[in-house]
């Protein structure tokens, strides 16, 4: 994975770090990962890195790594994947998404419209008669 040279960065590690700075993917420090895996559930979610095919045949190392959703681990094994939309929802619930861009085609008119959205999430649990209220 690290041997591939991304077109815009000096190294693959730099390219992946830039993606985490966008706050649109899970950012999991090693300490948090260790705590999640050692916890009662033994489960964790990490960014899922894939290698995109080269746009032009410029050489074997010109393929770029890209974060495409999240991978779910349980007891040290990958048990599933979460797509980008669900990953963004998880970030929203964890109050880790600072900015998101939504692009759509309006019903009337032509072209695309993009909106930059800021978000802040605050979860307030409700308990009534000793029961959790959704």
C-alpha cells in the first residue's frame, strides 16, 4: 500500500493524512483503537483504504490510495464494510464531522448545486419510568 506514489503528495502517508484532516473519514488514534479492541465488545471501525486504478498508464507506482468508507473489526478480524454515506452518519452522531459538502441537481433548472454544511451534534438521552426513550 505504501509503495504507491500519489500524484499530488510526496508519499502515500502524507496523502492519507490529508484525507483525515478533511474530517469526512474516521480518525482513529492507535490508543483509541487499542481501547476499542480491548473493550467488552472487542469491536472497532477504521478507515478502509483502497488503491484506485491509475487514470493513465504512467507506471506501476502511479496508483493512488483512497479512503472509501470504513472497515468494521471484531476480535481482530474484519467482519464488514460501511460505505461513505453511513460513515458520514457515524461521524455526525459522534460530533466529529465539522464540514460536509452536499451536491445535487435541482428539480427545476440545469446543472448542479453544492452546499457546504457545518454541523454540531449534541445527543440528549431521555429516560422515562426507567426506560430509554428513542
